[in-house]
């Protein structure tokens, strides 16, 4: 009489364990990991902002440039 109950309990635990393992494999090792993209597809995660250029065409972060002549 006790055997069917123990067998059902054992089978239920094994099913739960297999289901948890399956879900872990689907999620990947990291929660934010995305599934791999198929070949030929391009995904861009970050696009840097376009650098604004000064009227002279020099990037504003480069500093101030001064023309000079070499005197010998």
C-alpha cells in the first residue's frame, strides 16, 4: 500500500528537478543573456553619439590650436 505513494512522490520530485534544470538551460548562465542571433543578422546594442564639430572642423574636445611660425 505504501509503495504506490512512495513511487508517485519519487516520480514527482524527478519531474520537478528535470523541469528546473530545463528552465535554467533556457535562461542561460546570466539572466540578461540573449539567445544567439541567426547567421546573417546584425544586432547593435550601442550607438555612440555623433561628435559635434566646430566650424573649423576640429573636435571641440581637442583644445585650442594656435598657428605659429618657427623662427631661426
